[in-house]
C-alpha cells in the first residue's frame, strides 16, 4: 500500500500454477499497464531448479 504522500499507484495480482505474481505501477497510463500485465500473464515461469 502507498502512503498518503505518494502519488497514486496500482497493483495487479494473479495466481498461476500455485505461484502468486504481483506488479505495481506508479504514474503509468492505464492502457500501458494493461498491455504489460497481459504480456506478463502470458509468459512462462522461470525454472529455478536448472
């Protein structure tokens, strides 16, 4: 959460394959936010075991 002194920000959360993802935007246009989140949701997770 932002403090009262910070400018407006928006956070997106989503769950994929038992992993919770989060991305927060500060002062980014809504259309750009939606494009970025849509691209991130489509990406495959990194295999950290390799």
